[in-house]
C-alpha cells in the first residue's frame, strides 16, 4: 500500500486494519496498537483497583433500616464482578477506553442516607430504578441530546476540572494533602502532609514514585505511568518489610504515618474463592411504602442527576485526553457509551454494590496510549481476575497508585489553553466548572454550577437565543439539585 502523501491522498499503512479484531475495535484507525491497549488497560486497572477494597468498607460499615450489615467478602466479590463485566461490555459495545465500577460518592449516599430509611434490598431497588430511567433517556435520545447541547468550551472546562479533581484525589489519597486536625479553629482547612512536611514513609514513597513517573514521562518512556505504579509498589513493599509501618488505623486508633488503605505486603495466599451470595438481593417496590414516596423520589432524583452528568463529564475528559472528540466535543459512539453506563447503574443495584459508573481514572490508561475498547477488555478481565486473586490486589497501596492520578491531572489540565479567557460569557462559567469540581469533590457540582451560570450570563446579556432550549431544563434541574436540602425540609 502507498504511504500517505499530498499527491495520492491515501492514509498511511498503519491506518489500515490488520484483521477483523483490528477492524471492529478500530485499533489502527485510531492510531493505536494492541500493546498500547494492553498497557493502558493495566494502568487503568491499577489506578482504580482500590475500589475492590474501598467500596466494601463504605457499604459494609452502614446499617440499613433493619440494623443489618453486609458481609465484606461478598461485597468485595460483587464489586469486582460487576466492574469486570460492565467494563468488558463498555469495550465491546462502546469500543471506548472507559472503565466502570461502583461510584464513589454515590455509594456513600446509598450507605449513609438511603439505606437507613429502608432495607438494603429496597435501597438497591432504587438504584435499579435509577439505572432503568437513565437507560430509557439514552434510548429515547434525550441523554445524548443534552450532552450535545452543552457548549464545546464548557465541555473542555469539564475535562480540565476533572483533571484537577483527579489531582486532588491523588494528593489526598496519598496523604500528601491532609485536613488540618484543628481545622475548626483555624482558617486553613488543609495542609501539606503531617505538620507541613513529608512526615511518613508512605508519603515519601508517593513523592519518589511521582518524581520517577514525571522523569519517565518527560523522557517519553513508553509505559511511564504503569512503570511508576509498579516501581512505587515494589518500593512500598520493601519499606513496609523494613519499617513495619502498618495501616492508618490500628485497633480503631488513628496512625497518621500508616498506609492509607492497603498495606503493601506480599500475601500469604494468592487465590481466594469469591462469595457471590449478594447477587440478586434487591427489591424494587417495598421502599415506596416503607420510606414514603416523597423520600424515594428525592433519593432517585439525586442518584439520577449524579449519574447522568458525572458520566458525561468523564466521557468528555477521557476523550479529550486521547484527542478522540469531534469538533462539537463528542466522542465516537457516544450513545453506546451512555447506554452501557446506564446498564451498569442498574447492574450495580442488582448485585448489591451500589450504582456503577464510568471512572475518571480511565484517563490514566489513555495517557498510556489506550484509544479503543481493547483497553477496557483488559481492565475488565483484571477485575474478574481480582475476584480470585483479591489478596494480590491488596498489595498496591494508595500511595503507589495515586502517582498516576496526579500526572494524568496535569495532562488533562493542559486543555485549559483552548478556552477563550477573554470572553467572560464563556470564561466565567468555565472557571466555575473547573474550580468547583475539586473544591467540592464532585463532578456534578462543577457541571451544574457551570451550566446554571452560563444560562444566567447569557440571559443577562440579552442573548437568550444562543442558549440551547434543553439547557433551560437542565439548569432548572440543577437548581433543584442544589436546593434539595431546603426542599426536603419543607416537603418531608
């Protein structure tokens, strides 16, 4: 085949599919290779494998309306199973390098606000209802239409905001940024490490790992992010073996210098059979009579708004990082991506693991070169494997995986240059979108603030015709979302 040239106009050889697998996933067409996809899929898994441990801890610590707790091993197995299956489904149907798992924030909402009002099965039934509603919105085209109605520069701001959000998540998870112990008595809410210094071995592991990853990235070493995670993990294992640091909580007492979540020790056993006893433990109808229809509607609405817009933001951020968006800021196969995400929400409820959603950590895989659904196949397979080798997953500490989040945050932040900061009509909504995501620890909050301010600014300038009709409804829904506390106090 001819090489590309101005004369013949043919694409380069690398753009032609090598086989049916290549053609289906568009590996060559998107300028990728199988090795890059595998590397990217592994990087994504290692940056979000913590959810197999963290989600059971959050859900297992909650009491439902019958004062029942869920078994941690069963929650861990179900978390890994649903994450694996839904991520593989994303790879096959969405053909996009996006991984899914139980949503952080949503799981806390379910555990601490919804479940105490009813049984756990009832709470999971509400998650199933929410997922079905979102699926209907996708199939009717409304969810895709809403996504396309958002101005392109606001979509860029969403990606930048998620980059900063990932950065603060990485810094906090690694303990590099911490809440000041007496923050109630000071104007400084957070600070550097312990007493303003890198005061623990785990923090030092994070710093060394971050610097190593930065050096590898600057030198354009393939697999820089994945190498950084693995090297940091090895260092953490050595440090723990020598210093015997232990976890951040010992016998219920805080250990500020301990490992944040996983203690990096080689496991005594490498294989463990999964407990799948929680699958199918959901009830769709009883919650309405037990908690009242007003309470149920508010819970479903909150879940709906959170899932609806978090995924839209994540999809933009990941596509932006991989240069996979069209001129309107839309990734390929957007409808399929959103449909799989909605199915994942319902699947999480059916498996008792809370709503599953797309993870911004997927950007770590894209930064490693992933551009297709093959990376999702790899990540999904790793989650399924984690059901059986959960002890091995526990070896990677937050302090090692968080290095990737900070570096990816930088990469996503670079898109900020494409926003027209001289045009206040778009710059101010973009600014609010960007800053409120990390500062409120919520993607939905940032998107909501950006869209509401965009509508208000345009109306104030007498440019109502420039606002897509759907944005009026979306802005109104976000107003209700932000005011749900006062509204609940009035109607409940």
